[in-house]
C-alpha cells in the first residue's frame, strides 16, 4: 500500500539523465578558462557552477571528492563519476522522488534562466556548505581528542605496576565479595564492588606522583566491575598488572579505527546541531546516546567498557567547548537528519525540527522516566553490558525511529535512498538503509496499526490530509490563528514543545489506543493538562489527518447544524470556499466555532494524534509524493472511502509521470476534484473536475477518466503546447485522424489533445485496456497514431 | 469549593479562553487590515526602457483593411491564394507564416468589401496580456470551440478586435478583425461556435 505513496518504479523518462548530461557538457565547456565569459547553449559559467554544486549536494555525491576543496573541477568530476555508472538508465527510478522532482524543476530550462531562482539556490547552498564545513571541523576536533595519546603505551605497564603496588592490600579485601559476585551473578554486589574499587584506584593515584598530563588521563579512567573483580581474584601481581594495564591503556590501532569510522560520526552529527544554551548534562546525554546509536559496533566487546566510558567522558568535555562557541543555527534543509559519511548512514537525534511538525528535543526524552543513558553507563561499569546490549539497542532504536517519524522521513524514502546508494555502489549504506526502513515500518505499524481498519483509514486519507492541511494552514494564517500557534511555540517554546514531544513519546510507549480507551472523562481528568500543552505545535497537521473524522465528530457532538454538510469532505469544500473569500460573515463565525471544537477534539484524541505523528503525516524535508500530489489536487463533495481510495490511487499513478505531472500542477491553483452524483460522464469546468460514477468503478477507469480530464486543464495551463497541437491536428488537412478512444464523436481538437495524453499514459499503466470508442479493442498510440505519439513524447512526456 | 468547580469545569474554561484568544486575534487582524500600508519596496531609480517595436503594430494593418472595397484589398494583398465559401460568406485566403493556416478575409454579403478577418497563430510576442495593455479590458467574453483547452474568445468591441486566447498561459491562437463597435459580422459568422456560459467539457 505504501508503495502507492512513494512510487518505487517511476516511468523512465530520461528527463533528469539528459538534463544532467547537458549540465556535464556545459561543465566541460567551462573547464577552459577562455570560455568562462561565453554562453554554452543557454548556460552561463556562474549558472553552471551553481547547478553543479546543487546536483552534487542533493544527490549526496560529496564523497566523490573527499578531502579535496569544492572546486568547479571536483564538482564536475563528481557528477561525471555518478553519470558513468553502468546502470544510468535506472537513474530516475533510484533517485528519491522528492529529490528527483526538485532536480528536474531546478534544471528545467525555463527555471534555469530565472536569476532569482539561481540566487535562492545559491543562498541555500551556502548554508548547506557551511553546515558541512562545520561538521568537518567538529569531526576533526573529536577525532583528535579521541586519539590523543596522553601516556605512551610503553609507560602504561610501569604505571600499572605502581598502581597495583599501591592498591594491593585494599584490593585483596574485596576478594571474598568478588567471588560471591561471580557465583551469584549479583548485579547489586557488582555495583558495590565497582564503586569501592574505583575509589581505591583513585586514592592510589592520588598517592603516587605523576606528571600532570598522566594524572589527567588516569583520573578520567573508570574501572569496570569486571576489572575490579578480576583484580581482586588474581593473586599474582604480574597478572594484576596486565589486567590493569589493559583497562587503562590507550586505544589500540584497531580500536582507534573502529571509533573513528563507526562511532565518532554518530557523535558529531548530534553535537553539530546543539545550541550554546545546551547544558553540560544534556551534552553528556547526547554523547552517550550517540555511542548507544552505534551499540551494535561494540556490543561483542570490540571495545573494552573502560575505554567506552573514558571516551564518553573526554568527548563530552570536548563537545562542551565546541557547543559553547556554537553561534550558527541551521535550517532543517541545511542540517539533515540522515547524514552519509564514509559509506555509512548516521541519524542525527538533534537535527532541527521541520516547521509545522512536532517540536522539541528527542534526546531529552529518555532522561525523564526511561533513564536509557544511565542504564547504559551502569551496565558498562557493572560489567552487565554484554547481557543488556540487546535490550539497550532496542530502546535506542525506538528513539531513533521516533525521531525519523517526526521528521517526516518515511520507509519509502529510506528504501529509495537505499536504491540510490546501490546505484552509487555503496553497499554498506544499502544494507543499513534497508534495515532502518524495515525497522521503521514495524515501529510505525506497532504504534498505529493496532486496529484492523486503521491501516485502511490511514491509507485512504493520507494524501487527502496533506491537501486539506494546506487549506487549513492557509485559512489559519489568514485568520491570525496560526500566530497564536506560533506565539505559543516561541513564547513557551522550549518547555511547551518538550512537553508536547514527551507526551507523544509516552503515548507511543503506553499505546495510543490505551490513552483513548478510558473514554473522554478519563482523559479529561488525567490528561488534559499534558494534552493541552502538547498539541499546539503540530495542530494543523494533526487536524489534517483527523480532518475527515474530526469535523464529522464535531458536528455530531455539538449539533452545529446542517450548514456544514453531511460529512467531513463537504466541510472541506466549505472550508475551501471560506479561504477563497466567498462566504459571509455568519459562516465565518460558524467556522470559528467549529475550529474551537476541532481544537478541543484534537486535544482530547491523543491516540489518533500519536498515529499521525508516528505514521508520518508530517512534512518531510526531502519532499514526498504525498506532498506533491497535495500541491496539485484537492477534494470536494461527498466522497465515500472506496471512491476516495480509487481516486487517490489514480492520482498517484498519474504522478509517476513526472514530466506531465510537473507541467500540470500549480500549487497556487489546485485542481479540485468534485464528487458529483449524476449518470453523465465526468467533466471539467475551469480548474474543477466533476467526478461522476461513470468515471469510477475501478482503478483503471478512475485513472483513464482522471487523466483525460486533467488533459484539458493541462492544455489551458500549457497554452504553447496546445497551440502547437492545434497547428498540426486542428488543420483542415491534418496528418492523422483524431484518436478514436474518446467515445463521444465527432472528436474536437481539444478532445483529441486530452485523449492523446490519456492513451499514452493508459497504454503504460493499463496496456490491456479495451476501448469502446474504437469498437471495443485494444489501441496502442505508438503504433496506431504515430504522429500523435511523436507529438506527446516530444512536447509532453 | 471554588477549586472543585474549577476542576470540574476546567475544560469549558479552557475552551472559553481559546475562543476569546481567537476572537481577539480576529479583531486585531481585521483592524490591521485597515491600517495604511507602507510600501515594502524602496523607490528605485527610473531607467528609461530601450524602445522595442510594438508586436501588436501589425493589427493596424489588418484593422485598416476592414470595410475597404474588394479592389483596394486586391491592390494591397494581391490575388488570393484560394477563394472559398464559409458560413455563406466568400472568403479569400492569403498565406501566413504558419503552414496550412492561411489568413481568412471574409467579404461582405454583397461581396464588395471586407467585413471580417481571421488570422491564425500570431507571433509569440502577441500575447493576451499585451492585448489587454494596449486595448484595455475586453468588452465581452465568449466560450468557443477551443474553450475546452482553456482558449476563450475575448472581444474588444471598440477597437474591432477579438482574440482566441488562453488567459492562464498568455497564448493566442487566433486574432479576428471586424468593424469597431459593430459585432454583427462576427456574431453572424461565428454564431454557432459562440456560447455565453462556460460549457461542460467531457
């Protein structure tokens, strides 16, 4: 079902490929200094550089010139390497839809000529590059810190000997307890032993005279219960010396490599986004969570517990210095949640929230009741880490998946990223992304697919909700209500947003259905305070998801009256007419009431809101097909769920044809799909398509009819293309008869135009379709109407 | 006691507060709308535009042909490529820049003078917006054969010009010429294609 939302196999149009090839050609032309002042086709040097950089940044090709400065040559070389893939014909099916659409749009010939577009792209690029630069700077600092050798390895043995001599009598006293701890596997006893042993160790260090650098290093060490028990049970001092030396020695080469390549990136993708107001405890929490995120890399003792504890300590203090000087605040576009580095993907728990989605810091969530980081650190000290690693991994995984969800990142987006990684040959990324996608899917299903009908409701409403949400937002911004929301966020920003997130997280943990199962009264008595602070930031989006049901509920509960209409969707219609300014004052007042009720219901229905948060009904930074389609269509009239699903499915199939879809859609003027109960054919008036029963029935029919009707709107919005069609096929001596599949004869040039598009797309989507207009047979545009076919492929697809 | 009442009705108090905030913001928003607005864009230095030839100058040529005697027409344009009968009128066709789409010159019923001209696929510079800029707002709008594709008929009655144009795309398919302030010929010739209300497009 989800695959309808993010097409996994878009129609190959070669559009992007040819645009990228042209960009590369222009790049090669400008490699010669003397050409820089000249035009290459319609490209300028500046223009070429901006678009080269954009492609490289958007497709994540930075790795191709790792270590080099971002010069024109290296940008071009990155693009060329990408284009030289043997699978280049697969390009369009591997680039995530949001990225593909963005690239296609910015590389569009017309858009490319607009200076303001190039300027805004450049501005955004500057921010992205600044972020990357900052990331690289922090990476370097943390690497240096982690690998800093304060005591040469050869000194460690001597130092260990000194310490053992000092602690010997006291450590002997722990032997009995240690034996018991091993026999009983007593965690509390292990904890006590660790604390005692650590104290003995610290006291011993204090008694010996070390150079200050050595002392600083040794004081930062935390001996684990395992080491203490081992030391206590050993009788031979040489053995003890070896045990202690292993615990306090610096990282080995292998360990260094592991830390640098697999663990540190998780730390710096989290640290980079922290503001200078972050407290010391919070920074330590973030560093610890970063280690937890990569727990699978060291859960089999690839890294001794002491070294993990030491690294967390020193990296936290280094991060504190870094964060204290952090003045730059990046937008979500520049500071992404998923960051690729060295062939792996890291998830930032601290990336800036997407406007309109729930706000707050995910890294603060487990601190309150969950104590995830505390449990992790204790398990390292107590020597229980290995046993607890699985459970810890599952807990950090939930947190990471929660972050992905509220950032609007979907399983489909991850799967498409995996395809792109495969295309680039980065196979470790592929595995990682696929695993994350699969984990995200089960996380979301667990969270909100508990009722059997919930899945269906979700699927059928999802796209429509985005569209509705836009209308709600439009209305809210016009009425000043969104200022209330924004004010709410900025004024009580931190606490309110954090409470909001905490509630969503708790809702998820205890099960959304259980929140509502107690009935409204229970929620009022127990949850109103938390709920009321929770929902404001994501209100409009949440209302969007609930739109169809919430207003229906509002009507039933408060008996608002017949003016609203019989169901949720007719309310959407009313809302659309409000926002277009066509209604009277009374209706506006009525709407205010409805909105108040809606807000109240949003507060009450914590469960569904949690569904919408976790289910991804939020804006994704990369953009998504759901967002794109909602920027194209909106619904009006009384649609039943089945018809709505059918129509949404038709829209999604249509949106697979990227070139057509991008020329058809205009987000400032949505195409309104009005459900009409009549026995005639569906029809178009202005920007509205009236969908009757004849144009539904099954997905094939819905697709065929919708495509034909959009063909008329396409003509009106692309007058130059229609004009060319009219020149050829409207002439008295036209070269080819009108396409027979249109059932109403005689066929006018306008209908011929819409039908050419329809037959082209229906041939691709439903090749077996039988056309009554041509005597009930299959018709192939390419073979039976070759001139029409050439026209549509040249001008439209 | 008061505490209990508050506890019992806190949802209503809360809803009431939200309502008050919304009403307050609405009043404020409507007040703000009435405030005089200050220009956001600072005044810029006026730079005289480079004079470019008016792409609509060509209309003058065709407008001047309306009502001219057939002889003058032949003097100016030469012999017609073809003579056909369309809508009971004699139509002389002259080649245009677009293959298969000659310009049609309709003669009056007595065949003595030019009463109506149809020019197809004018240059790309002749746009809907330029027509509006030059001739002012159209006087009438009709829906015609190309309306299903968004091309409606806009009539500039006083200037004796009509265009079949897509407002959304700013593209023109046809330009028609007739006697200023007299749409009789236009309506007679195009009668069956003109509709005053927007038809349903199936």
